[in-house]
């Protein structure tokens, strides 16, 4: 019985990080890469609602 427990722990130790890696890769696979100017322009477009406070 303890051999089965050790095998189960080893499976979790090996497979767990691989599953986490696959999940993180799927989250970041379709991201758009922008240069600094495009990123700033996109942020300004998202936040510019016409209310200017000075």
C-alpha cells in the first residue's frame, strides 16, 4: 500500500508542474505584442471618456 502512495505522489510531482505549464501557455498564446507607442495609444483610447480634469 505504501508503494502505491509513493507512486501516486511521484505522479503528482511530475505531472502537476506540466499541467500548470500547459495552462499558463494557453493563457499567453494569443496575446498581441505592441510597441510602447501603440500600447500608450491603446490605453489612452480605453481611458479617454471626454472628462478632462485639470
